[in-house]
C-alpha cells in the first residue's frame, strides 16, 4: 500500500520513518524531507483558520514520476507523510484519508503512553505493527 | 489563429466556426439584410436551457450564413456536427399573389421537400416587406395575404415558422420593432435546434459509449465523436462544456489503461502499446494539432500521440478559460501519468526517449504559459510552475548522464550513438517553433550537442529552479536541486563549486535532524573536500563519518583509516597539526575523582579517571590524551580549608556528562531540562513571607542561540588553549566503546583547578573537546602546621593531675626525626609524665595511620616532647598529665591573691550561682616549624572556696572556717587544723572538730566545717 510512512515532529525532525524496500530508504528520506516544503506551504496557507474546522488532511503534497506523497498535520503540528507508489491506482483519496486517521489514532496511543517522552523517536511495537499493516496490505 | 500551412489539408478552426444557417430563396434580398443581421444577432444574450439537469446558460449567438445547397444537409450516419446546418431560412420579399402562385410556392415546396428528405425540421420562412415596393404595385392584395398564404401552405400548426420583417433597411421604430421580433425568433429557433440536435447527438454518443465492451469498439472512433461535441461547445464559446468532453475522454482512456494493467485488456488498446518511435513533446501553440488528430482518426496514434493531442486541446480550452495555472498543474500530472502508463502497458521505449519527451513537454508548457501571462502574473505563481522547471531539470540531468555529457572525458562512441538515436526520435522541428530562438526543441538539440552546451543549459535550468524554489520558500526542495548540481560538479571535477551546495544542504539536514540524508550528504562532502585538499575539513568530516552508525562497518573503517593514515603520514614531517573537534571521535561520559571530594592538599596526589566512549570502529592508538587545566587562586580562602571538604562536595566524586548526540543526531530534546527552584523572600523584620517564586537556574543553557550547536560542522571553531597546567596520559589504545583513562597529578600550588579542554593526539591529528561541561574542578589546599592543646574534661581543676590532649596538625610540615615540642615549665604547673606515653598519628581524613611511643625529657626549665615522625597533612595526638599547683598559702597576701584578686579578675567567668575561681596557666611551647613560641593558656578552676568568720560568745571567740567545693568532683578533707602563724603565746587555738573527722563534700552542698578556737583572752 504505502511504501513509506513518516511521522515528523513540529520542529521537522523525524520521529518515525519507515519504508519498503529498504534499499530505497535514503531516497524516501529525501522525498519526505522535501515534501515538508509543501506541508509548510499548505499549513501557512491555511493560516489562522478556525482550529476546529481545520482539515488535518493536506491531500496530495506533490506527485513525482514514481510516487505520490500525501500529507496530514495534527493540531500540535506533528506531520504525517505517506508515500504511495504511483502505479497503485487503487488507492483513492478516501483510502488515504482513512489511513491517515488510523495513523493518527495510533500516534495518539503512543503519546498516551506515560513512558514515552514527547519529542523522542517512536519505538512502539503497536505503532510499528500498525504501520506494517498499512504498508503490506496490498503490495 | 495561424494561417493554414497546407491549404489542402482540412483544418478545423473552431474559433472561427459559427453554427451554420443556410439561406434559400432570394439571395439578393438576404445579401442586403446580412450586414444588419450578422451584427445584431450576437448583440443580446439568450438563455439556453439544457437537458439532463444542466444549468441554463446565457449565450451570445452568432451564425455563419451560407447559401442553401442540398449537399450541406448531413447524410444518414454522418456524425459531423461542425458542418451541421442548424437552421434553414427561406428569404422572400414577394408581395404579389401571382408571383407567389407562379414561382414562389413551388420553390418553397421544393426547398421543404429537400429538408423533409433529410428529416430536418429546423426551418424558417422570412417575408420581407417594404413600403417602397408596396407603393410601386398598388394593385396588390393586402400584404398579409402572402404571409397568410405561406403560413397556410407550409406552416401547418407552426405559424411561428413564418415571420415578417418590415422595412429592414429603414431607420424607424417600426423597423426596429420588427427586427427585434425577428431576431428573438431567430435566436429561439437556433437554440431549439441546438438543444434538439445536440441532445440527439449526445444520445447517440452515449449509445456508442455503452457499446465499449463490444469487440469491435474503437476508442479512436468514439474519440472523434465526442470531440465533435467538444468542437461545437467550443464553437458556441462554451469552453467549460468543451473541456468536460475532453476530460471525459481522458478519464475513459485512463480507466482502460488501469484495467489493462489489471489484466482486463481491450483489443483496441494493444495498438497504443506499440513501441515509442517519436518523442517530440507536446505541441501547444496551435489550437488543434491536426497532424496528431489525423493519427487518431486513422487509428495510428501511439499513446504519447493521443495523450499529447488530448492535453493540447485541454490546454487550449484552459487558456481560453484563463486558467493557465491549471495547465501547469495538469501538465505535471500528465507527464507523470504518461511515464506510468507506458510502464504499465509495458511499451518499449528507448532509453532517454521519455526524458526527451518530458523535457520538451515541460518547456513547451512553460513557454505556452509565459506566452499568455505577463511577468508579474508569472512571478506570483511560481509555485504552480516550479514543479515543471524542476522536472525539466531532472530530465535534462538524466539525459546528460545517459549521453556521457557529464564526465571529464566527454561522450564515448556509444554515448554518441545513443545521442544520435535520441535526436532522430525528435524528428524535424515543427514549423510553429522554427522561428522561435529558444524553442524547447532547439534547446534540447543544443544541450545534447556538446558537453559545454549541456553544461550551460543544465546550469541555467538548475539555477533558475533553485532561485524559484528559494523565492517561494521551498528551501528543502532548493537544497535538493542544489545537491544534484553538486553531484554534477563533482562529476565535472570541479569540487570547489560543489562544496557550497553540499554544505548548505548538509546544514539544513543537520538542523532538522535527518540522519540518513546527513550521512549521505556528508559522504559526498568528504569526497569533495578530499578533492579540494581541505585536509582539516576532510578529516573532520571523516571522523564524523567514521562514527556514523548509519554507514556500514567497512565504510566507517575506511574513514577511520583515512584519519589514521594522515596522522601517520605526517609523523615524519611535523609542523602541520590538524585540530579537529572531538565529539565525533569520542565522547566524554564520566569523570571520577579520587579522592572523591576532589580536594587535595599540596603535595598530595589526585587521580582522575575518565570514561571515554570511543566512536571509532577500530582501535586507535593514541599518543597522548591531555586535559588542560585552568588554575586560579581562589579568593575565598574558605574553599581551601579542610572544613569545606565535609560540608560540600558530598558526591561520590563521579561527574557524568550529558550525551552530546545520541542516535538522533540533533533532537531538540537533548537540550538540558529546566532546572527549577523554589524561591522564598521573607521580610527581614518579622520573617513573614514577602514573595515566592520559581527560578530557572539554567536559563543561559536554554536560551542560547541555536546556531551554536550546528557550527560544529566548521571545525575552525575548535581552538587549542595553551594551559600551563596539563594532565597527560600517554600511549593509550582507545578501543571502540568504553575506555577508562586514569590521570594522576601531584598537587602543587593551592588553588582551584578547572578542567577546560581535552585533547587527544593521534600523530599530527588532535581531537579537541573545546569545553568540558558541566564544570569540573578540583581544589588544592595548603595548611599551616598547628598545635592545639585542650583538656579532656570540660574544665581543668587546679591542684590535681589531669590529662590534656595535644594535637599537632602537621599541615605542610613534615615532622622529622628529632623534632620536638619544647614546653617551658611554668612554676605553678607541673607536667607529669610516665615512662610509657603513646602518640597516635592520623591521616588527613581522620584515619588512624600509626602509633608511636613518645619520648619526654624534662629539665629544670624545659620539658621536651620529641614527636614521632609524621608526613605532611597528618595529625599527631597524645596526652600529657598536668598539675596546676594551687598557690601555697604561705602568706596572707597570697591568700588574698587567691581569694580576692582572681575573683575580681575573672569576674566575668563566674557563673551566677557557682563562683569558681579560675587560674590561667600559660605555657610557652616552641614548635619545630616555627621560630616563634606558641603560648598556650590553660585555665584551671580552683575547686574550693574558703570563708572564715570570727564569732564571739562572751569572752570566747570562735573562728569558723568554711570550705566549699565548687567542682563536680568529690574531695575528702582530712587533718584540718588552724595554725597561728603569728606564734603569739597568748593565743591558743582549740579545735572543736574531732581529729579524725572526715567529711566528704559535694559540690552542691554547703556543708560547713566549723573550727572552734579559743579566743584571745582578755
């Protein structure tokens, strides 16, 4: 399904990033990092829109020849970025949205863990499993 | 709209097309009316109500009036809409019944029959009347009769199909009225015809589309049909509707491709799978690319042809709709999509062909947009176009690499062959752009022609892209393009140009903590710095890479070896020292002082154990590890005293250093935690609480500038301090992981020593930790030798032997053999000693170290106590017995002296109830460490208080002597008697107490000893 899923802190450093296949890891890191440009742009374009009315899903950040990069930003400005293979035409906007929602829920669980220090890298098996499930589903 | 290049080829110019209206009947009449008609018709809009719930539209109608010919009428099955006559008008100005009967009626009938034969029902008969004609022929019937006749003959039940136009060429209100009525009728009929004919067309089209699962169905055929509809909408200036037609075609085709990918192939699609032989990019300069359209019509189009044509039409319409930014956005999607579709359909594409196609297309789109927008508009919409710029740059780059244009030696023959093949696929430049100097075609051809030209074009594009990204704040994207550029420069062997791009990108990644990009960029930077001969920077980068866990073990070893090689090479030619930051080489983890209070006396040894975590992948032989120490003489001498030791520094002597960088190279969480303290401020007068608050004690750590942490990349920030005091440890092997290194130092000057820097030397390479934080200090103190004499009990009592403790604190003085204390004997105090006196020697920390016997010699004047040998900063303790002799009551004066004088003298020492008299005994002691004598004063309390009183009874006198014990000790009084010292013969003292009387007296009691005496007779 997704080939790369990343959680990025408010300050733009990665809290979690995983991709398949592993050989492309570096490329995905670059891709995700660059996509933050568009995230910033979209977030600032939203500006001071009413917080409760704001759409967390940012939609397609930018397409590349081989991948589509989607974004999502939580109210605390933590970003989720998902890279999907362009050839995977079965994935529509709605599926992406629901994947982000799942990711957000799982992330919230991680944050609720009293042993987790906000701002640290995420090392959670539950989160890992959830990400894995989103990555292999269709592939 | 450009003139047709080849007049023979049918060219569709939809914009110049207008719905066709045929004119039959009196051509001259029509010709006279035409100017007014064509001018007036579009003047007022008409509401067009649509079928299928589509929103009604206001539409300005125009028409192309042509002479009626039977050939114009579409034959059965002809789907052409553009050439479809929407309305047929018959013009006549006949007002003569005879003429009507003779010719006109037949003519109209014939016309009507032709229309009926083609089942065309959209017609109108116009009867033009003019007063002039009427006047000429006065014998005619009333004018209405002709119209009535026509209506009667032809318009059965449709009387509105015949209209009258009165004096069309006159300028009168009647004429105007008549025109208006006519035009309204005309417009209404035209729209009715549109609705009916387009509706029918759409229905047919839908039917055709529903047949798409049937075997013989052809997408190309269907394409032509739906495009016809698009043309008509475009003709009617309904660009939105026209665009919808193309978008539907687009979606339909896309769906087929997707289905094909899923294994559900349509036969017709296989044709699009033919290998790509031409990649000449999009053509957007003509509204309709007839060449491609014909290919589609003849079912010869490739996938790229179809996509190109479709997009060029969408582009044209979007530009009509003034949505150029949508063009750029759609273009990017299209290009990506085409690449994907070709992959999905497994179409064979020569290497580089798609790159050419994409490159040309990107530039074509950009030029098309530039052609229809002004500069300001373009500048404010960079975010829409920059994607295309970036894509073009990327494609040109990969073409350059493919064709061997990005190498030192230039392309080889294989590369050249490939280039020739690629250029062949471009074909000849199209005539539309032939005159444009900067056409995409020319650019590509030029770029591929030579190494230099490629460089020029590639740099132009890259710089433009970077600039655009930067201007809209997409810094990360700009850096990524910059990195590509750096790669290019590295390939071109000009590392000096590459460096700045790599540094900038690296700075960005480091600042945001992206580990993998950091590692990758750093590796590139290392190579660049190596080429540039920036030894110091290269080594610094190498050390960072050697400690980078994201690299493989081998890579790390390689970089570590690079440092070691350099270090060893330079050994022979000393002089060049390279100073690097230590944080990548090794991390200071802990520091352990022994003694743990980090306090040492002068001459003492201090050992410091340092735990270093070596981050190198292999063991490194280090020649020396040095810690430079800053020495300061503490102003506050208190710090140096031994007491300080116990009160402060209660830690176990271990200082831990925070992790500089854990697995996350730069996470904000590594900044120190808030150190908050409660704060109370009380009023000085009544101690009530004035204010409370919370104080952050490490504000300076938290609020410092962020950049300082990233400046570590620039090793020039590391400076080696010259310190006079340096702790050294030589020839150490640092294994990967934890190493413990012990420094020993002999304390010399008293003061505070602060550990400032740590420097590890490997050959000529020095790794320096510029600051040791938290602050690590140790103190050296010096102490003067001291003698302390104090009683063992609370107070000394005169008259009885008592123990006094002598404590010699040696301080810096070492007691040698033969050193002794010389006590000058005081008359009133005796020093008693036994043969066996022992002294105990304690170390500085109150640990017993040894015991020795004490030699005491006494002469008349001096008692000499020879001290046992003891090192500096030790203590010797021993006890001596002293006896203060109470002054012998030899004289009355001395009595006074004992009784009164000291009483007065020591008034202040007397406590309210108990009035013990004290006696100070001063002993002068000569100490071996000083030329001055130490005067020790020992205070002795006189335990007794004696009072006497003379009592009389008659002639007898009684003397009562009362002795009071004030001390805590019990005394036994014996043999008390009263002696007359005057030796007067008349006086006889008769003791009243029995001789053997013994009284034990207690301090608190006031038992009196009465002594009776016979008074002086007389």
